[in-house]
C-alpha cells in the first residue's frame, strides 16, 4: 500500500470487566461470526488493526490485550504462562461474547490459542495460527536472546537496560525483526507503534509482564510431557489454519510440517514474501487465505 494512503484508525479501546479480571479490547463489530485475535509477546491489540478492518462484515472482531499488555492490567494470579493467558481469553468468550469464536493467534498468541482450543473446545469454532510459537524449530539469530531473557534476574536487568533506549528506536527494531521488508510498515502504523511504546514506558508493570511472559513461554516450549504444547495440539478438534512467512526471522520454517502433523485437522500456507507478522505486513493475503480455507464451504486443502 502506498505510504501516502490514509489507513483506517485503530478501533478505540474498550474496558471489559469480567468476574476475575479486566481486559481491554479493540472491537470492529459490523456483523458476522465472533472472532478473537490474540497478539504475540510484547505486542498488543494494535497488531490486528488492518486484518480486523478487512474482515468487517464477515467477522465480529475482538482484538484482546493479554493481561499485562496493551491496556490490560496484570493478572491477579500472576500467571503469565500461555495457559494463564488462555484462561483470560476464555473468560472473555464465556462471560462477554457468549458463543464459540474463530480464534486467531500470532507468535506467543499462537501458543495461547492452542492451550485454549485444547482445553476448552466448546469455545472455539476454528483456530488460525500465524507464525505460532510452538516447539520443533531451532534457535535463530533473531530469537537467541529469548532463553537469556527467561533467566530470573538476568532477564529483568536486560529488559531494564533495553527500556532505556529511545522509544522510536525500539519500535523500529521490533518491526525490523518481525517484517520481511520494513518498508511495508506504513508511517501511520509506525507512529501508532511508537506512541504505544511511549505509553507503556510509564507503566510500572510493563517490564515484568514481558519478562514473566517470556519465561512462561520458554518453559512451555521446553516441556516434553503430556501437557506440552505439541501434546495439546493433538487434542485440538477444531479446524486449524497455519500461516507462516518464508522471510520469518523468528520461527524456523523447518518445523512447519512437524507442527502441522500434530493437529488432527490442519491446513498450512507459507506466504513467500512475509515475515513474522503476516497479519500486519500482508493483511489482505491473510484475509484471503482465511476466507478460502476456513470462512467458506470450499473443500479442505493444504498449500
């Protein structure tokens, strides 16, 4: 999209008060089936703005800020594991939406989505995993810092040091790691990302939420027991769509088929010119793939 084009604004933040927590969401409600969008580590509901707008009329989109991220406060339980985040999304579905949803998860949000779909299948109509953080891949140059951040004490010090860097530099560094081509990040979206980084800098719990979520995710990725993420994948009964970017610097594409084989009903698509966040870099492609393979009566296929 040309950089001169004006993009739609992100939906406003809504505070959703539930029995055990408050969650913030950005919603585009223009008819259609309910859908919940779950961001990745360090992300927020802003990561789904363009895809949610493209899905307007087809999906009633709820882009959630996980506890401790975006505008949502930390969880009362202190549970930042994928399972803990999945409990928060489940509360949103059961207490507010009140119907099974199409579930979308990017990166860590993919692990959260698997945990939710495996443990509470009645809440999920389909699962779309975009560059999910699941076991099976090798450490890459771009993600080799994550195990270090998971070390108690060490991670907090490194995060604190990182947070002293200028907000605009940190926002750009994140996009460079997550996009296949940073020139596709529209200036309007970059400005929104910088504003969000600056806002979160004022929150006393932001660094802890990131460190604890990193720690919880790494532990889940290392688990090889019956409660591992891949074991949970085998219990996901809903149809699953896996979307990867061939230019992804964070997910090892050699793990794609190993991951796909764990789901009873999965289709896989690799976008050739996209990085770790295809829903941001190529939202029109993600919307088209979802419509063809999940949102329509077309025969099931694998690409």
